[in-house]
């Protein structure tokens, strides 16, 4: 679906060769009470055992015509940070929301977090609450330990009052990260040299060094697999 109106939010999702979880994500987006978004879906074209490229797995029929979306075939795999940068270059929204393809949102997730960032301060990097289907916490944001290791808050614990508090954190997890597109461009996006892991940690650290705050906001995103 094409829409001439510029959306306020660009949702960026990278898909690596599967549709089952992606279908759940798209279905949840269709039910969202917040409608002013575009979906930028990057379909990474994989290679077989003979190193021959095969077409991406995502069909446009998977995506409802009620969603403003753009399907982008990625001929090369630049790693998670690099792929996200490519998709972000197509974004038209004032804000970028990075979601993993194995996530789902609740009906009010986008409404709640967009109301928050517009009302409080748009100069934020925001981590949404990641919850496993069994109700245990995946991540409420991250800190760096005394030994220098990243530690995800409340992981594998039951939800408690701390999981509903807005608080400053050291890094936001890229599986559910919201940021103003202006800040993203100012920081040069994700560092593609990380290829898979810690690109979100590095991005958050650079945001902090520039004087921006990284915060946890308890709008729920269901995460099927920890990555």
C-alpha cells in the first residue's frame, strides 16, 4: 500500500528466510490502535550450499493492503546493523522503531510509546519492554557491569513493579528500540562492523556521549526468541 502522507513512525524489520513469526508480527501491526506508521521490511536474499543466491522468502501477499509498507530485497547481507542502516535510509517517519522479526506488539504498544516520546522528550533512545510468550521478561533495557559486560535487566524474571517504571538505562536493545530519525542520522546509524552483536549497545553508548538519554519505557513487545 502506498500513502502520499508522510508517516510519523517508520517501523524497520529485517527478515532472514522465515515467515511464521513474521506473519504474527504483521498481524499484530494490523490490530494496532496507532495507524500513522510505515513498515519497511528488509528481505535478506540468502545463498544456498553452492553459494548461489536464492530469492527472498517474503511475499507481498503476506502484508495486508491496510498497512503502508515497502518491501526491500537485500541482495547482500550486511549484518544486522548494516541491514538496519540500509532500511533506515528509506524511512520517511520522524521516528524509527527497530523490531526483530520474531516480535509482536499489543494493540496499544505503539500508541503508548509514541505518546510518551512526543510528550516527554523526543531526544531520547527508548527501549520497549520485551516479554517472552510465557510472561517472563526478556529485557527491560541494559546496563554495563563492573567488569564491562552488558547485562540485560530483569531477564528471565517474572514481571514486577520495576518492570513498569520509566528509568534511564545504559543501552537499548535493537529488538525493540525507538529513536528520533534526526538523532539516528546525526550518530551515523549503527556501526556495521559489529555485523551481528552489540551494534545496539554501541549505538546507545554513542548517544549517551552526545548528551542524549537512553530510557526504558514499559510498553510491551512480545519476543519469541532471545537474540
